[in-house]
């Protein structure tokens, strides 16, 4: 397995080569310094609807925290891949296995602002984690008493301009907090979102991505009210990655750790081989978004700025991102278009 430094060295070498800078000059760079430049320590609140790809995203964040690149200030739960109750249980179970129950966990929205009229597909099983049998139940009594919105607002206003939000579920908690507290949005440092689609390629309906489809009004509110840099990894971003199920189960899955044992069981349950042959593509969407946030210089190979909003009324396109292709409005989002496959693999291997 390549070390992170050697991989970073490769990325920098390619970048410097493209810029016609002699590679030898790169070799004189202090790699530790280069890593610090691109991955200054981030204080993050992560909003989840766990979800196996949320679990991988949390592992990536915890790995970054171990390396001094991030600090997880709070984990907020919301309904999405499963009910709020199951999402919260999934989070606590993960933290117990990882011995990280010191991270505060908050309950947020039990429901979308305006829930879809038809049942939400349960891609990750009824409980959001493959409906596995477990030896013991997680201790949910450790969940904090404050609601996610109150805790998130207090963290942000007490640390103005310092807290990054990483949102990898429906955006209900963020939208509610923006509407409840007018001092919340102006004090956020940055927001990263996994969700939405802008090229009419859906994964839950023909034209909608899951997180935005589950709560389109929340997505609309966040895009309209954000006052900080806002970056989105859409479903199209995920479609531009090429990690196979063969790599997922034969390489990543071969790691002999308690957390991978759980994730292997869960993902083998939700991705049966018959429907997901080894050479088909595996999309760890939430983890991709977190990797892009933590390691932008090394992971993001293409991005673009746009003015974006969310379709709320379309009979076929509710929840879809609408871009101002006429360029009549100022950009309000950065769209991630391509993330480096090899870098994703390396970080996932290190984080698990
Ligand atoms: Ca998620």
C-alpha cells in the first residue's frame, strides 16, 4: 500500500510537471508542509443519515482527526437512509466499535420539511445498515439532550468563521437551523454537501438524487441562505468515479479490522453480488465528499462555479439542481466534477 506521503508526492509531481516545473524542484519541498498547506486543521460538524457510505465518511474524518487534520465537534443525525431512531443507533454503534463515544451525538429532524408523497426507497435496508443481527444494542443514552439545531447554532456562533459543516444526508437540520437562528448562517466557515444532481441523472427517481429528493425544500433553503463558500458533490460527481465492487470487497474488504468486518457484512447485505457484479461501480458517495473537503488539492481534479437553486415544483424533476447557464446571476456554489480515484482508494485504505 502506498503511503499518503508517497501518493501526495505523485499528485504534486504530476501537477508540477503539468506546470512545466522541474520535478527536481518538487523533491526539495517539505511534504509535511505541503500536506499542511492543503489540509489545514478543520473543525467540523458532520450531519448524517447513516448509511454505510456515511460510515465510511466518518472513518475518513476520524482518520484525519488522528493525523491532526480535523476535529469532529459534533455528529448530527437526521432521517434519511433510515428513521432518526435507527440513524442514531447506527452512529452510536459505529462510535462504540471505534471507541470514540466521546464525540457528541445529537438528534435532529424526525422528518423532512415536506416529505415525499411516496415511500423513500430503503437502499441501505430498513435500519439503514443492512438489517444485520448484532450481539448487543448500542447505548443510545449517550445521545446529547440538546437538539441538533440548538447545539449546531451554539457551536457556530461561539466560534465564528471557524466551523465547517459537512452534510451527507438530507439537509433538514441545516435548513431548520438557518430558519430558527438568523445568526447561524453568517458565522459558518464553509459548507460541503453530498447531494443533488444537475444533469438530469437521478438515482432515486429518473431525475432526482436521494438526499435532495428526500427534502427538496431544505436543499433550496440551504442554497438560498448560505453566506459562506458552499461546495457540492452531486450524483454526477459520484458517477465520474470508477471504484469497482471487486476493489471494494477484495481489496478494501480484506482489511481485518472490527469496523471493516461490520461494513463488509452490511454492504454484502445491501449490495448482493447478483445485482452488483465485481466489475460494476461502487459509489461511496458520502466518503467522496469528505475526502474532497479534507484534501481538496490532492483529490479534486475538476470543479466549476455556478449559480444554483433547487427545483421544487416540477412534476418529474422535484429536487433537481437548476444551474444558471445564462450566467445572469453570481455563482453561489462550487460543483465538484471529478475526484481522483486513486487518491480516494488510498484514503479509504488508510482510514479503515
Ligand atoms: Ca448519507
